[in-house]
C-alpha cells in the first residue's frame, strides 16, 4: 500500500500545525496562548506559532469536531476560551502521527542515501 501523500505545501503546513495542536491538547486542555507557549517551550523556541496561524487552525479543528472549546474565567477574572481534544481528535492524532512518521522516514531515507538515485 502506498503511503498517503500531501497534495501541496499548504496542506502539509496545515497538517503539521494541526498535528502539533492535537498533540499539545493530548497533554490536557489549554487556551490558545497556552497552546502556542507549550509548542514553543517543548521545541526549545524552534517552533513559534503566531496568532494569525493558530486561531484559524483551532477553528478548523473545532469545525472538524477534533477539538471542543468552552468559555471559562481565568484566575485574573478574564474570559478565556479553553480547548480540549475530543475522542475523534484522539483518533485523528494517531492517524496524523502515523502519516508524519512515514513522511519523516521518507525524508530521512532520501537524506541518508549516498548513491545513484536510479
């Protein structure tokens, strides 16, 4: 069976961001800023998700029912939207992790190859 292919650069980038968000929410519910901070911290500042990318991705994931959101009040008495992974989101995370591992292995194979590409 052939490995699934990303159709274009936008799909790959969105899929990667979606994967990062879903993985972050597997660690527990958090608000948007908390998601971006977790990604930044775990990646040792190598990955920084700006709000212009994060919130459209969160809305897209919510429309797909892979995450759900609830308004809460923070410790500073501010309204904040907290996101949580759904059951179907957990299944999607497993699927996307598998796709990412296949893609990473394919890229690794090309980078490790030291001969004729024929």
